[in-house]
């Protein structure tokens, strides 16, 4: 036998048994986004490498270590998108969507990062991204957060996630703070680990992210970002907090929350859980007012977030909050044995589909004994099996068998069947 070729590490198949949960989550998210008047946008998975270098930042983990970059046949440097925001900005610019108008957009699809695969961290993973353009006021920041809070509520995740909130201030405020932080850390360089030393040179704010306990202890007495905030950012942050308070959304202010990407300013937030081990952030975002201009457009305020689909699915599974009906994908399984049974089965199923389009019907194909067909019916997860034997076909009848064992098996006329199903299936 030929040697089997395996999937790439960290890139997973989504097998049919898992699809209902994915569809449930994606369906809930889409419904929620429609309820807020957001429009879908789809971008290519490949972009020019320069797009990500210029937007995410040269000295970020993503650009330094995680991108899938290669030369195509023309010698152009291309990259599999590690995230969606940069592509979305590029697409909006190219499509003329940012000229004198506001946009509320969403997308979903795979992202690619060359990280060490583990639970909740993969090399191909899915995000739902939401981006808004042209609105500078914090009411839109609040809308995005309220939207996610509503989603957690609907999915039964509210008790398992907390909102971490911060403001990074204006670019100037952040630059001033960076200088103060660098001065403080330089005096204590001997106490810093290698990673933090490197960050101190390249991207000092990321030292705040350090997981090293000694570095975190050192940061206890470091200058605080909020002492450097500009008046505008401070006011906008207060407004955001007032809206969240009024709407009953709880949050923790976390001054160390800086996010890994260069383009953020002002509001940043993360929804985190302690139920998934180290991969605790399920949704993260913030304001990026400078990015459109950085990518060659006119200055355009923008704010957005991205959710990690796999982590949300893991959370739904861990908390066991997936409604049982989600896993049931078939209502009726139609079986037939004897002469003409295959035709009769297909015709009966078709008639039912025409008259009751909401019914999900699987028609047995491929013949086999009554017993083997019933086994398949049981396995299908259907509520009822409809049986067609020669006598039923001749008499225009059908035998209805309750696969969950509630009601007695009975034989009724096919004309009566619809009424019977309507009465017996809620
Ligand atoms: P982390 O700190 O966990 O590496 P991040 O800050 O790199 O996350 P973002 O770039 O903000 O992540 O992406 C938004 C969301 O996408 C994350 O909060 C997470 O839920 C999800 N995500 C990011 N990287 C991965 C990955 N490699 N595998 C699965 N999900 C991921
Ligand atoms: Mg990361």
C-alpha cells in the first residue's frame, strides 16, 4: 500500500461530527451581527507580505516569527494572512468604502501563524473579525463590546469570561510613556530576562506583557500608562466606561493590557477565560485610528475585534452549554424493503420536502435488509423512521417508528402522514 500523506502539523480537518457545533456558533454570530446592521466582507487569504509588515509592525511576534511567507512563481513575496484587519483595510481602500462614509463590517475565515501547536493554539485557525471605520467617538467602541457581551449571554458563556479593558492613549501619550518606561527599565536592566531585554530595544511596551514573575514584580513600581494619558483619551475612556456601566457590562481595568500589534491606540480590550489554560483570550480588539493612513489612505478612525473560533468552541464544549438540538441534524429517516421500495422512498421524501420544507429527511439508499436499515436510522439521530414495505407501498401507507421510543409504531396512510408529523413533532 502507498504511504499515506498526512496533514500539516497544527492544521486541522473539521470532521462532520464537529460541524454542527461550528455551524451553531457561526450561525449565532451571524445572526447577532445582522441584528446590529453589520455587513459581510470577504478578502483573499494571500496578500503581499508588505501589507502585514507595514500594518502589524516589524518587531511584533507575528511578523518576526509567525508568518507563512514565500515567493510565488513571479518572485513576489506573499504571505498567508495571520489576521484580517490589514486585509480588511486594504480591501476597503481599494473598494472605495472609506470615502466620506462609515462602515460596519465583519468577516470570517482561516488565519495562519507558525506557532507551537497546542490546545487552543493552531497554525491554521479561524477568526470572526469585526471592523468599523469612520467613527471616532467611543460609542462605537461600546457597541462592539456590548455586542460581544450579548453573544456570550446567548451562548451561555457569560459566567466564564471577563472583560479586560484599557486605553493606550494617543500616539503622543504612548510615546511619552514609552520613554518613561524605558528609562525606568534601563536602570534595572540586570534584573530583566532576555526576552524583555530584547523587547526593551524593539517594542518596550510589550515588556508589560511579560509572563516572567520577576519582570512582573519589577513592573509593580514602574511608571503607569494612565499617568501619561492625553485629555481626549481620558475623556473618551470615561465615556466608554459610563456606557458599559449603564448597560451593566462588568470589566476590569488592566493597565498592562497593551496588545501585541503596533497599530492599536486608545481603547483596547480582551475577553479572557480561566477555563482553557494558557490560551485564555477568546476575543480581542481595540481602536486603530492610524492604520488606514499608515497603509496609504486618508486618516480614518477605526475600531474592531477578532474572536478565536476554536477557543470559543472549546469553551462551549468545556462548559457543556451546547443545546442538544444542535447535534440533531436529521428529523426523518426513510427506509424501504422489497420491490419498488427505492423509488417509493425517494418519492415520499420528495413529497414531504415539498409540503414541509423545514423537515430534514435522509432517504436510505443502497438497499440492504430491514435490520441493517434500522441500524442506520438509529445512528442517523432522526426522531422517526418511516418504513415502506411492499404492503405499505401497495396500500399507499407508511409505517412510522419512533426511534426515541415514545409512541407505538403505527401504520397510517401517506396522505395522513403530514398531519401526523405536524401533530407529533414540535
Ligand atoms: P495570544 O496572546 O493567545 O497569542 P494574540 O494576541 O496573538 O493571542 P490576536 O492576534 O489578538 O491574538 O487574535 C485574536 C484572537 O484569535 C485571539 O484572542 C485568539 O482567540 C485567536 N487566536 C490567535 N492566535 C491563535 C492561534 N494560533 N490558534 C487559535 N486561535 C488563535
Ligand atoms: Mg499570539
